[in-house]
């Protein structure tokens, strides 16, 4: 079956990223994926309202993130059966939910779920792709060796992956930290405040009060998060005041 030769015109009408160049490929092959250095590929089913919604939401996310350097590739599932050979796409083209995959150096690094309209992951995976692009730092802030810890704050004795997993569960798509890679660095011993380092230079350190509900919170207010510009800022505005309050 051949893909829609006029699909590009339709995509231009549905896009929420004005001026964003879209690479539309009606009949894609494995080489289509391998040719993408840093980009997003969407499986478009023009006969599916879900796929159209997926495309509209993806272009909105790209616009909001100002992801001009991310290549957007849209393929018509009707003419791209060869993509079934990829494990991430195997037997998924026929669902028509507008599945999306994020590609770096010709390899799929993440994909949305098949069998349903899965748009909640769009921002997180796109941000991760952006941070992994050439010329973009992905390092987390490191704890200074000469820092003098004051109770109730203490450095983590473990990797902190449990805190990271819980944070990801709690963040809604509207939260200030949603989609940004983080690492847990320290915590308060008397409550659920955790200090996270992020790869975003505009939000390098953040204290988050985890709710431990194990699920996404509504809106952007919870879990509460306070951003600090550097370690000195955190020490002066957080660790010292917390210590003085604790010791009374």
C-alpha cells in the first residue's frame, strides 16, 4: 500500500508549531530512522482521530520547548510497513494512535506506548533528547567537598534512585521539573524534603517536598519545589535557615 502523497499539506494545517519544518515521508523504510541524528518520528494514520491528536500535541510540545534543532519526521503508516521490522514498532503500525519515537544517532532511545493515545510522555522524552544533543551539557551538579552539613540536612548515603523514581511518579506535565533529568543529592532527616540536582542550568538545584503518594499530582503546585541558582544560594536560603529553625 502507498502512503498519502498529499499528507504534508494536511500536517501543515494541523501543526501547533508555526514555521516548524516537517519532514513528511509517505513511504518510510528502516533507512528513514537511521538517517535521523536527533529527532522525533511520528507514525501518522490519516484515518485516525487519535493519530491527528497525537501529532497536534507533539507539535505543541516542540513549540513550547522551542525545539528548533529537533528534526520532526512524520511517516504514513499505510506506506511504511517496513518499520514493522523495528522492535519498537513491531505490530504497532496498525493501531493508529500516532505512536512517537525519539531518535539519536539513528537509534530509537524512547517511544510512546502502543495501543493507546500516549501523549503524557512527549515533554519528558523531548527534553531528554534535547539535553543529549551535541553541545548540550548533561552533567548534574556535584556536592562540594568542603561543604559543612548542618542538621537536619544530610548527604545521601545511597544513589538516591528511589527518590528520583518517586519524583517522576509525582510530577504532572505542568510541573516546573517535569521532563528534566534529575539526581538526588541530599535530604532532610526530619521530613520529606529532598535536594535534587538537575541538568537544566536555569534550575541547577531544587528542594522538593515529596508527597509519597506514588502517583502524579494534579497541577503544578505539588510536589512543592524551590529552585536555587547554585550551592551558595541553597546554603544561605535553605540549609542555614532550616538549621536555625531546627535547633531553635
